[in-house]
């Protein structure tokens, strides 16, 4: 009975919390709030870089390194470390306008900006 109550409370919390999370928006560019949001997002989502790099390497036809997924894992780990460090810097120095006008340290600004498009495998989407 306690497990059912626990699972029900998780379900209700997820249902009630979803509209709050979907209403979150990014602050305007060049503001302190945007720099802080960028820092938190980059720290939390830095591991996305591993899957990004694995996908990019898998699609790279010019790469001579085999296996490509292994190169993607190592590059992704390197980029993850860099994005996490940039996120810490952005979050800690959010009140300070460094670099000029709160510009991002790394590009793309957020990890989701570089997500590769989904593969279609030659099949049309329905």
C-alpha cells in the first residue's frame, strides 16, 4: 500500500510540475540572468557532449580513425570537461560583465544547440 501511495504521489507531482517547467524561458541575451542560466545549463547538461561527439564522428566520412565511436567518446569527454568548466565560470561570475556584455565563453552557447538531427535511415517521416 505504501508503494502505491508513493508512486501515486510521484505521478501527481510530475503532472503538477510539468507546466511550471515548460514555462521556463531564457533571459534576453547580454544579461546577468542569461549568463547564470547558461552556467547552470552547461554544468547540468555537459554530458550531452559525449553523445553529440559520438554522433558527429559516426557521420564523419573523412575520419580515418576506427572505431569512430571510441574517438567520439574521448572527444565527448574532453568537450564535457570544457563545457562544465565554462558553466562553473558563468555561474560563479554571473554578476560580473566578463567577457564583454556577458558574452558566452564557448560556442554553441548551450549544449542542445549542437544536437544532430535525428537519423531517418532513408525512410520518410510520417
